[in-house]
């Protein structure tokens, strides 16, 4: 648990060229990162570890790192390192989604992995930890060479290489190399349900965003909550329905569709089962 406010790494200090991208190799020693000091950023970060061992601490959770580990982290995550041995040798790739705007328009529709860059949604998959992707080392070193050389059209080359890197990471995620801790999934899923309970919901699409199967997601949620995902979604929608009935003059039919139900008879059955009265009777009694 950190004892002080996280340090903020501002965009202006790290993305100094005319486009929002930077890459550099570093050697971090244990004393560089006090255990009680976390950091947040104004940009996304991919870290690739060449040598060394330790842990990547994210909001108090610990993820093991070693040679070949790669990490993609959302800016809002509070992070630091716990370094074992002499040092960690790594490469930091820093960027903003606008650097890949044209690519992301296409890539977001192909895999839930890219929802991390969707500014219109709450962060679901805010951290990806890949334990061993050594085959990406040549690609990362090529990016470093391009960035340092600054030859003609090198920005375009970097855009292509970064898109390639993200695609390779997304494929690794789909193959099951994504190491998502169950508490991360449970917490992120609850955030998603609360923020989007009134919108259409797909178990299959949601599971894909976390890199797990639909059945695995359902089992995980039940084991953590004692309830089902759809039961929780139903509870949240009914809570919103009760609020709308008491605080607005919307018709019962309008409330039904506004709180996320797509069938009026289903809404009536669920509401009566939960409250013991019809929506209209609930409104009348609540307004007394």
C-alpha cells in the first residue's frame, strides 16, 4: 500500500517529438524505485524486459517479471517495480492512441484486446502481462533503431511497427498467454456492469475482452459473488428502473426500455418478483 500520492509522468516530459511516441532502453536498479512510491502516466506504456527478475506492482497487486516478459498498461494504473538482483534491463515504449488512430479504427473491431484504447468505455482490460514473448525482441529493437535514426518517413515506419507489435500481443492474448488474475476480471466486470447496465449486453463479447471463454467468465463470477452475471445485471437494471419510476414522469414502457430491458412482459415479471408489486403500484406507493 503506497504511503504517498503517486508521481505523475507528464506527456510533455516524455513525448517530446512532434508526434506522441517515444521509445528507450533503460537499466533500473533496486534503489531507483522506493517500495512506497507509485507512478501514473499521461500516456500508454509497453514495457519489454531483456534481462533481470522482479515484480511489477500495479495498484498493490504483484506480477512476476523476467527475461521476455512484456506488459501493456493503461495510464491510470498506479505502478512501480520490485527489483531482484542487480538490475532490470528493459525497453519502454510510450505512446498515445492518436498515434495509431487510423489503425485502431480497424483493430478495435477485431479483438477485445484493443478496447483498452477506447476512451468511451471504462477500463476493462487495463493491464496485460505476457510472461514470455521473446520472439518480439527483434521487432522492439527495430523500433528503437528507427526512432534513433530519424530517417525519412521514420514516423510512418514506427506507426507500422507499433501496430504490428500490438497485433502480436493481441494474438498472444487470444491464445491464452494473457495472465489476468481472477480478482482483476471480477473487479473490472463489476465496473462494466455498473457503468453500462442499461445497454445491450453480450456474455460472449465480454468474455472475449478479458481473453477467457464465456463459461470461464461465468464460473469465475459465480465463485466470487455467489450470484450470476445476468442476475447482477438484472439487479442493476431494476435498481435503475425504481429510480426512474420515482424521479421521472416517464411511462412504465419508457422506463422498461430506458433501464435496459428489451421486453415489456419480461420487465413486469422481473419487477414483480423483486418488489412484490407492479411498476405502476410501486410508483404510486413511493410518491404516496
